[in-house]
C-alpha cells in the first residue's frame, strides 16, 4: 500500500525520532496541560495517518479499558487528603486517587493512540530498514520470517483442505482439533525442511561473504534534515524545562505543580507544535502542491 | 573458448553404496546453452550442485572441475558466489524476502556492494527483466512463474558468467515455463552468459540448446548437439527417447535420414518431404469410450469466492460416466481447480444442481499435501485398517520396501504414487486429479497413465484438470476446454485436438493439414503403418540415501507400583488441599495484604499437599530412556552469560526502580532496562555472524509460531507460541530460544499492531526460551514430554504471566502497589491458566515432531547451527 501523507515521505529515522519525542514527552511530562496537549496532538495525527482504521480499536477497546482503569484506581489507592466517601469495607475514596486514575488512564490512552499512528506509518519496510542498519542479521531473520508467514498459512490451508477431501468434514470438535494438530505437525516438518533448502538458496546467492551491505530503500534528503532540526528545536527546550522542574506536577498528597508562568506557556506552545508537526508538515505539502499546480 | 571443464568426475554420497556420478567428463564453451537431461535420479542435481561450491553436497569426490582453467574449489568464495549463478527447482524455497525489491537486492547485498552500485544494479536488473512495476509488491502475491523469474533476476544481479539451473520449470505451468525459457534464451544470446540447465520439458528446451548432455545412472551416456544425442538415443534404443521432441521422435520412428528435426517447423518440412514418398494410410478408428452409468452430473453450476467477487464458475454443465477418463484443459485462472474442489465437496456452489453418484477423492496439485505422517505405512493405514489391502496397494504402486521410510525422503515420483495409493485405499468411485503430471518426467508420466487406466477399467470415473496437452491427448477418453468458468462440450481427444490450431499437441501441430486427425505420435506413426515402439516397464526409482528415523519418544511402560504411587499421591494432594482450604477459609485468597499468620495445623496441611504433589511427580517421571537424540549444545560461556544477565541483573533493576519512582518514570526506567536486557542478546547474535542455516531455522520457528495462531482458530486464546519458543530453546540453546521468543513477539506486534507492551512481551517470551535453553543445557530440564509440559505450564504462569501481569498493572492501573499488583495477578490468573494448559497441550503434541525433525535434519543435512 502506498502512503501519501507527508510523514511517510520522510526518512524512517526522522519518523522514529518524532515518535520517540512524543511518546517520551507524554511519559515524562506529568503536568495535566501537557498530557492534554499530547492527547489532542495524538488524535489529530491519528485522523491524518490512520484514515483506513477509522478509530474502531480506540473507541471499542482502548477507551472502555482506560475508563475502567480510571474508575478502579480509587478502589486500591487511598492516598490523598480530600476524602469523598467511605467504601462499605471501610477504605476511604479520595479525590486525589480519582484524579490520579483519570490522569493515568489519559496517559495510557494517549500512548495507545500514538502507537496506533506509529504502526500505521512504520510499515514493515521501514522497520526493516531501521533494523538493517543497526542489526543486519536480526533484520534478515525478520525478513525471512515475514516472507515465510503467508506461505505457511497457504500451506496450512491446503493441508486442511486435503484432509477434508480425503476424510470428509470433521464431525466433532475433537476430531477437528486432532486434524488441526496433524496439519500443524505436517506444517512444522515442512517448514523446517524448507528452511534448510532456503538456507542453501541464500548461500548460493552469496550469503556469508564478509562485508555484507544493505540496500537502502530510503535516503536522507534536505527535507529530512530540516524536519529533524524542527523536532530537536521543539523537544530540547521542553526537556530542559522539565529537567529543571519547571513543568512538574504531582497529585499526592494534594494536587500541586508548577505555576502557570510564561515559561510554561511557551513550553506548552512548543510542545504542542511538536505533537502536531505531522499535521503542519502535511499542510506545507498541500501548499507546495497548490503552488506547483498554479504555476502550471 | 572453453569455460567449464569436468574431467573424470566421480562422486559418492557418504551413506550411498554406489557413486551418484561416475567418471563424468564434459566441457562447455563460453556462451553455450547446454541442457543436462536424463531420468529422475540420474545425478543431474548432484552434478549441478557440485559446480556451485557454496552448496556442493558432502561426499567423496575425485576428478577435476575447472572454471576458466581454475579449479572451482580454488576460487575465492566471493568469486564463486558472483561468477556462478544457481537457480533451484521450486521458487517458494528460494525466495528470501517479502518484498520484490528486497528480493532482487539480496545477491548484490551479499557481495557487499556500496549503496550507489546496489541501486544501480537493482534499477538495471529490474528494467532489463521488465519488473519495475512489481517492485513494491509482496513476493507471496506473485504467481509461480513470476516468482521464478524474480529468482532468476535476483541471481542475474550478481552478473554471473555461468548460470546453473536445476529443473527450474518443473513446478510451473507450460505457459510460465515457456516465458521462463525465453528469458533464459535471451540472457544467453543477449549477454553471452553460459547456461547449463537440467530439464525434462525437452520439447521446448531442445530446440534452444546448443549442447545436450545425457546422464543415465550417473554416467554421461551421450553428449553433443541435440541432433547427435537423438541419433545416439535412436541407435541405442534408449527408453529416454520418449522425452525427446515429437518431431525428432517421428523422425526416429520412421527411421529418417538427414538432419534431425527438433522444432515443429522443421518437423513439418520433414513430414511434407516424407509424404511425397510415403502415402498415409487411413487411421484405425479408436473404439468409442464405453459410457457406463452417470457418475457426475452438473447443471448450471455457478460459484464465486466472495459475495462481491466475480463468478469463477458460471453456468457450467458437465457430465461424466463411470469408467470414463475426462480431461479438462484450460489456462491459469480459468477455474479448473475451483471446479474440482466444488466436485469434491470442499466448496459449495451458489447456484446449480450437482449430483455425484459415489465417493470422490481429490489428488491435489502438490501430492505431498496428502501425506501427514512420519512413515509410509502409517500414511496408508490411517485411511484403511485392512493390512492385506494396504499391502496389495503398496505392491500395486511399487512401494514395497519403503514402508518405514519418512515420506519427505521419497522422490517426487514415489510421493505421487504414495498419494495415489492413499487415495485409492479410500475406495473412491470418482477420482479427481489436479495437475497430476506436474514435476514428473516422461517415464513417471507413463507409469501414472498406466495406473490410472487400470482405475478406469475398474469402473472408476476420472476427471483430471491439466495443462499437459500431450498427456491428455494420449490418455483421455474425452477432453474439454474450460474457459471463463464454463466447459465446452467434451469431445474425444482426436476430434478435440485436431480441431484446434494453437492450443494443441505437438503432433497435431506437426501434421495438421498434411495428415489429418493425428493428435499423438502413435497416431502419426500409425498413419504410415508403423507401430509405436512400446515403452519399457518403468524402472523403479533409484534408492535414496536416507537414514531411517529413530523413534524419538519410545514409550517406556510405567511399573504398576509407580502408577499406584501416583494415584495415592494425587488423591492425597486433593484431600490435603481441600482440608487446608477449608481450614484457612477464603480469607487467604481475598485479602493478601493482611494475610493472618498460619496456624501449625495449616502449615502441616500445606506441607502434606506439597509432599503429595512431589510424590506424583516422582512416580510419573521417567528415566532418560526416551530422551531426544543429542542436539548441539551451545558453549557453557554463553549459557552462563544469559543466565546471570537474565536472572540477576534485570530483576534487581526492576525491583529497585519499583520502590523509587512513580508510574510514568518507572515505565521509562523499565523500558530502558528491557532494552538493556534485549540488546546484549541481539548484539551477540550479530557478532556471531550466524550461518544461513541458523537464521533460516530460527526464522522458520518464529514464523511457525505466528502462523500457528491461524491453525488453532477453533480454540480461542490457545496459541502455540510459548510451546514453540520453549522447544526452540531446548533444541538449539538458550540464546536461540531467547531470539525465537523475542522475534516472534516483535513480529506479531509488527503485523498486528504495536503498543507500549511490545518490548515487555518480547522480553517475557525471550526469557521463557532462554530459561528452557539454560535448564536443558544444565540437564535440569530433561527433553522428555512430561517434563517439558510441566515446565511449559509453569513458565506460562510464573514467567510470562509473572512479567506481563505487573506490566498490565503498570500500563492500565497507573500506580504500582501490593494490592494493585495482587488484584492484577488474580484477575490475570484465569488467562494464565488457560495459557498454561494450552502450552502443556501443545508441548505434548508438538515436542516429538519439532525435536525429531530438528535432529532428523541434523543427520541428513549436517549441523543446523
């Protein structure tokens, strides 16, 4: 599948850097404002990058679990000073623990949305490209396995069909299971046998010679450098401010955190532009396209 | 100028009684297009592999192999890799990558070419072969012909001078095979690459070739131009003549003189001149096929694979009667296989009436799909318990003496015969054959035809779909063309093939307006009053050099006292557990944080429970008698390293962090520690420069673990992942176990979506594999089924669950404290128990197969690591 958004045009290294920045930032910055900004950014990117998925997973699975986790937290956590009421078994339910639960599930939900975006953009091609630089043998292992999986599935289906042909459809569940095991054993033997033949094919095509290189599907362009620079310019000030304690926030014993200062607001703006940078880049791409269209 | 010279090459496999090659001497000139032919098992593959040092078979060799005057063994690996290209039989065991561009680049990557040069080579190769538009496609989505062309392109990227091909078209349909051969011809003519090709589709290949070598029983029986070899075959009355082009066989049949015609065109000229002196006699009429009762009747059959997909079969009418052999021909995608599957009852048509009188049996395109057991005898006895009948069938298909063989040690022809025997044992009335001649040589085809004719005589109805026009013309009672999902009216082969001009047999093309109604060579010869020489009885396949597989898990019987002991222990355990539970009450399980101190009585009861459990284990455990055959063990140093790293360093870090940091920081810390846990293994794997075989085996195990999910769809939440990872650890060592575990989880996350849990899953699964390897290495975990099952169950709950439950507490629950942890463990326990049970079940079922197959491969192919 060809992806045409601005992020997918970038070098996979830049994409990885972007996701490291946003997920790291989401985990590191505990201030509610920043968590909210990260969530908004994540949802914007999700809308941009995961067009085909339409958020079914997020709505159906992730959101209920997160809400449940938020509600459950006060059951186990009794820290905090603002006691709302007492549970029948005697433990207090505190406002702080409720707030903590909400913030924690917000964090989790945001991270999940970011990972959805990551999965959508980081296709296996890109992941393998990143691996192939750092770990050629491991990337080859992944490449072989990715190649084998569809073949194995097809093989397995054929064996099951042959069983149905010869022995008739399985009547009981037990029989179906027995046949599945038999087919899987056939699959196992064949897969290992094929693996040995495949290794011969690899050797005959020169695998094992010293100094192996990797074909790079992606190359580094000026645009990648600029995007990288942009990411670092956004991330570093926020990181600095965070390490110096300017953005801290803590729930227990009472909710307290860094005051809303110009520095904090500045960091918030910078951080938000980091989070929605795919949207910004995409906008620039659209503008560039329009300009070229009018020039013609 | 000569490029390749073999002088007096003799080669013998270590376990074989006779040499596979005897005193073979041949030379190839630069730019030759040479064909190596001969019956199956005559040593063609051995000869070709000897010429490629990287995959040369092990054995005793004498004689000289020279490439441009240099002994092939003396070439540097890089030279040998780049200058000699090798293409093997089936594309699906040669493709390395999931994407076409990646596949193309593999050979050039291996040579270590710089980036600029890599790009250039990929670009020029893709352009030359016209595959630029495929570059983004998945290799799995290509057709067989396209895959094989891709393999060829992938070999040509290293710019070889000598191209070796081992039956490259045997798994392709005729159309794809012709395309492939045309490419070979173009490479040969256009680039001057020397080609040495082994083939049994000589009809198309022989006209292209400049030199032919005929191997029989490992000896070079003839060599020279195609004409020379055909003359030689005629002089010696070799049965192999049957594989030669029809025109040449006609020439031999009429004892012609002058140039041997190899192509249809030359054959027609020869026939025209022959006709001037020899007027044809009318053909003897073929008896009309006996029409028995109706076996299959289909009317208005329509089928499609999906609601919104186009019809594959549309309004198809078909009848076939008992004792009849009906052949359906057609191009790829015309619905041939679909029709057979509908007739076999695997697929149900959406419209139309289908009446089948009797039992059907389907021979799939790959007959090995019908073979599911580890012994030939088991294959047959699983469908028929009557030993006398099985014996008779073994004799009928000339399989006697092979009963104890492993089916994957059989040759292609033997596999086909075994599959046929298995089908016939189910006593079908209607035999459905899907491409029955794929991959068979001329002799094997004739043997197949004979056995099928006997089935027809026995009153069976045969419906075969095939691309093989020659086979259909020679054997079918009626033929029909399947086109666009419908069958035209079946006709006798003589009518069917003589009416058609393009899609017909070579004999029909040869004779079309010169001698009417001849569709096979025997027809053509009969038209001149010559009887076709009877083909000799097919010689049995030469014996293979395979060791017999040892029974891995021979069952040792448990003595009675042990059984009684186990029973007592089990009862004791249940009773003491119930008593203890009653004594303690539910309080222990509900409020872990405030567990009351146990009383002395409770201690005693729990102690008794533990003792009883131990008794059961001891009584049921077996001696090492049924241990797995020795597998390679990784060096102690590696085991010690993995053990210390995994069991000491990481847990310490995680524990210390848990007490000091809040949720998000702790998440970061644990991610960092996990990376530290995963990295050393991956780095060591890189540093070892793993062999192709190890990588391929590890990849296959990981892929199996993923593909296995689909296999057991009827059992929700039951996946064979952990079982396979543990077996990988036991068989190949801790590091390999760790790799298989972590790579499997990485892959499954790559394919099914990633999350913050990815590294944890990778680590947890890897840890299970590593533990299995370490314990097996230290002989704590014996490779016995029972022990493996217990270990697997414990691993699922304690290690995998033990890691993943806190992780979900961390991810979903927010904070980490004792209560939250405990509640997550408790709520995760049912899933963990299912996981444990499933793992134990999978280990029980799969351990003998995986360990047995790995050790089998080790004995037949040498070390896997």
